[in-house]
């Protein structure tokens, strides 16, 4: 179990996306339209990337036509992204740089079952990780869950349909950042789906989680929990209340984005094993 002071969490997954999305969408698409559509009005359904040419070539064409520049998006995002939610904390988070690339890297890490904390250290809780001792055994401190309440609150406040619309408008920029990671002809949408499923498969644990010290860190004694992926174990440490909030919003996003409904995991409650 790794140092909680550096744990960064999943609420930023779509928070960063939405912030970036609003800024670039407003400036490049909404402002340049000769007949701006009203708020809430939908123009055209997002088109699929053509399959008769390499994905990288098609994305490059779209970026050129729309004059989108991945390297110059941050300042615009900082000014406009806060309009997506009334929660003031988003403004603080948007002070960080290179948002689209960080978003893509976070999604890629989670899809691979890895921790995304190195890309999002600004979300690390100020309070340190804690365990409590009961009858000569150590457990995760339930008080530590509250360190992630703010992240869950901001995530819960987002408008699901607006997020999906902005995601499709921003797809070329997101895809460009994905190419930079070394995926020249893979669709980022598939990776996003994998990441969402990875988090939705994380159990909601009801009950104390027994841990034991291993040299410089703690591990969970219950093998079912300790054998989760790193991204799932970090998500687990947000606590059942926060996990429920985030998973509920993720399911909404998954449905609106058109992910196969029969492949979206249901909520899973798990009661840890008791050890004498």
C-alpha cells in the first residue's frame, strides 16, 4: 500500500476534460459560428472517425481545419472552464498546466490498472494516511476517507450531458495527446471505456479493512482487496460514500457517451473477511 500523501484521484478524470472542453469549445466553435446556437441546443451528432484512412491522418486534418493547438490551450481553459460548475474548487485545480495531456495520461494509467498520482499531485490530500489499532490489529482509518470528500463533491456537481457534448467536440485534441503517448492508430475512446470499467469494478467496501505493516508500507490482509489493481486500490481508499458518488456519475457518463450498457459494471458491495 503506497503513501497516501501522494495519492491523486479519479474525480479529476472528467473534471479536467470538462474544464478543457468548455474553454476550447467556447472559443473555437461557439464564438466562430455565424449563427450561434442557444445553450442546450444540439447541433449535429458527433461523427465517427472514418475507417478508410489512418486515424492519425484524419485527426491531423481536423486539427488543421479547426486551428486547434494543444500547446496553447491552458490560458483559455483557465478563464472559461469555471462556467461548467458553480463549485469554486474547480478554479483552484485549473491553475495547473498542460491539462489535456494530463487528462489523457491519467486515463491511460487507470485503463492499465496503474496509479495516476504522478500526473495529478495537486490533488493530494494535505492530511496524511492513517491507520487505527483495534485489539492488536491495524485497520484503515475511516476518518481518512473524508480527505477525499471535496473531490467527490466537485465530481458529483458536473452536468453529465454537457460533459459528453464537450468530450466529442474536443476529441481531435484529446486524440492528438494520445498519439504523443505512443498510440498512433488507437482510438482514445476505447481507452476511456476501459478506464471507466476499471473504476466501476472497484467494490464498495462496507466494514473495516484490516492491514498489516510490510517494511515501509501497509498492505490489505484480505487477498481479494489486496489483489485489486493499483488504480482500484487507490480508489478504494476514498471510502464507500465517496466511491458511490463517483461511480454513480461515471455510470451516467458511460451511458451518455454510448458505451455498451451490458458492459457497464453494476455496483458491487463487499464485506471484508474477518480474521481472528
